């Protein structure tokens, strides 16, 4: 998994740029088909792809506008036919309404450079000469997709490669498609996502269970849609999301969809490995699904998409939450399991740094105008844990917030106001006053900085605005826990069940140089361990720090330390060792 993780981390440094498609519009002459059209010998199975019925879909731009996302799938209606440059193609079409001009689109997702061309279709016979090699798609998008007639289309020319559709195919079909593929790419249709993945990788990593593979991708997208509130608010689009293989660069998101390098297919085309490590896939699809600008303001481009990533990681592999369990610098020079989350607590609660300007393992310097992306994610994850998983608030906190920002008029709203609106929305949808939490994590603090987020933009929040939000939220009760900022997946049971800390003073504590190892068989239901030097807190360790097996917690105890406190879900502190 280390190699896969490196791909993910590299992807975080790649901008979500938009590619301009080199599309060509070609005039089509009406003609009868020639007496012979070059076709490869095909069996009945492959010939079925030459005559199909195609449905209309909403325009990608219209769906993006409604959802306030980036664009969904431009390649609905795969034909299963692949073409070479110069091929003569005969397309017979019927059912095309007068107000729509569908197209045959030929796109090359192979290892050669991207090429793309489009050819308008009319009822009757269409004769086309392919300008480039690639897979064929019937591009049929209209605002009137609900009433638009289905198209009957037959295609002569090219070669039948086929495609997999989970709605009508099974794993026997999958194996037959892979065995008979004439292209190095296979189109794969699920309920909510469509993929263009390399045949060789599919043969190696998923030779027999294509239904399971696309089903897993559908689950990932469904989880994203659920947290976006699309299911709750009946906004799930007919358009699928789109993912494809690329052969150069790193995984990223762009105007086409999510792009994954061929080298990552060892993990992304393998069901077992993807179940264990869905972060990269969820991250890039998450970029497409960022609701902008209300949930994508300056310095959050690589943050709010990870709301989806960590939720999906939790749903598919709850035993390993990388945000909490990866081995990293804790922000104070100590490299430990759980270091990334500890660095957030160090930056926010001990150093008092502003939320979007917090130091972390991936940005230990020059973080003052745009901090560590994963550190920024921590409090957003804590809200999901507290409100949803622990059941201490509205389980639909994020779905409801996403719906609010989809419906709001964004005109004239500054980056600072978006951040303030987010905090206000959290309070409103939970009917709880979370302002103490937001103060603690550094979100509800004055800021006036030129922030770095691929491009520079100003983030300004005044003290007066902070005070106004505090006054507004007073109408709500405080959360049950005064230490929401300590919750992790490892301590969520203590919050949910209101479990008191148990442990015996000076028992289960092992001295290891400038650290103390605290045994979980002695100390239970702890959220974090705090280290003090007199009245000053110097270090914080989440439950399970330093122990991949979660059997203990490694607590930093530097020279001059006087005690360690175990903190319960309700903020109660129990002396572990040392003196108060």
C-alpha cells in the first residue's frame, strides 16, 4: 500500500485543471452504404453491439450547474465499436428529433496521445471518415431528455470490442469481453459511474468479476452522492461520473472526469486492494463532486473533496483510517503512528494557528498562507464522527449543508463569508452551538491573508464577524461534549456511549526515554492523553498513537514535563502519572 499511497499524495499536488477537447465537426453526406464495408470477422456476440438503442441524457453542463459540481460523463452511450484513423463508417439512424443533433464521438483513451472527434448524425444514412482512432460513443444530450425518443442506430465499419454494462451483463459476459477485446481499453458502465480502463490490467487484476469491480465503484460514488445529499434531496442525476486511464502524469481530476495513471491499476482494478485503499479514487471523483464555491473556497481545493475520501475509507475499511493511523511527523518532530492527526491538535490547540494555515507533515514550512491539506481535513472529519457516527447531532449534517449551499445565491459572497457560512450552517442543521469547537480548531478566528491554493486569493474574516456568529449561535444549546475537537474513530464509542475513563494512577505506564507508553488494558475510554509542564499543555496524543495494533498510546513526555492527563468524552480529566 505504500506505493499506492505515494500516488495519492502526488495527486494532491496536481491541479484540477480542465482539458480542452480537440473536437472536430465533420459534414456528413447522405449516401447508401457501399457494397462492402471493412469489418473484422465477428461472432454473434460481438455483432450485437452494432445495432443498439440509445437513450438521451441531460447536458453535462446543465447537471454541473444544478449540482454546482464539475462535469459528469461526456461519454454516455458507448457503442462498443472501435475505429482506426481513416476508417469508413456507415451509421444508420432513426428516431432523432428535429430539435437535437446527436453525434458519433470517437475518442482515443489508448496509450497514444489523446485524440477526439465528433460527427453530427441525422436520420437515415450517415457516411463518416474517421479522423482519429478511438472508441465510438453516441453523444445524445438534451434538456428534454425525459421525453426525448430513444434512437435506433446501426454501425458498419470499425471493429466490435464490446462494452460491459452491469445492468444487463454478468461475469460470463465480462470474461468473454476481455478474451475477445480488440482494443487496449474496455468501456465499463455501472449505475452511477462509467470507466474506460486498460484491458491488460483488467485481465491481470480482475479477470473474472467485472460485475463486482464496477459495483464497488458504484458504491464509492453512491457514498459520495449520499454525503452530498443527492439521494436525500432527490438530486441523483441520470448522468454518470466518468473515470479513465491515463498514460502520462499523475492521477488528477479535470473537465473530463477522474484520471488514473496506468501504474495505479494494480490497485484500482483490483477489488480487494481497492476495498482496502479507496482514498485515491474517492479523492479524484471528490474533486469533480466539490460543491463550488460554497464548499470549495480558497485553500480548500484539496480539503473538502477529502470529506468524501475519508468517509468512504471509513465505510469500506473502518479498521484503517489513514488520517489517524499513518506514520508521520506529529508537528513537533516526533514520527509516530497517528502523527498526522496529532500534528493538527498541536497546531490548533497548542500553537493556536488559524485553521487553513496550520503546520503538518506535508507542509512543515511556509504554511502560514496555506497549511497542510490533511491537517485541514481533521476538524471536518470530527464533525462527521461526532454528529453522524457517534449520533450526537444531525446524521445528515453534510447532506443538509450541501443542499443549503446548492440553493444559495453565491453572488458577492467572499471566501471569508463562505467559511463563516459553513460554521453557521453546522450550527443550524444541528441546532447546536458549535462555536467553541470552531474557535478551538482555529476556524472561528480573525484572518486577513492572501491564501495559496493553486492560485492566490484573499481570505478575510474580522473579529466583528466572529463575534456576530458567536452571538447568533447562542440561541442553540452547546454540544453534549465540550471536547468535540478530541474525537477520532478510535474514541467514537466513548462519545456515543458516554463512557467514563477508567484507569489506575501510575499503572500501565512504561517509561521510554522522553515518552510514556500507556497500556490500553489498564486505561480505557480515553479520547486523548495530554502532557503538561506545570499549567502549560505541551503535547496531545490521540488514542492509539504509536501503536498500529491500538494496544497502547505513546505519549510525548519531554524534559520538564510534570504530568499526563487522560481526557474523557465529557472533558473530565484523570491523572495518569506525575503531579498536578
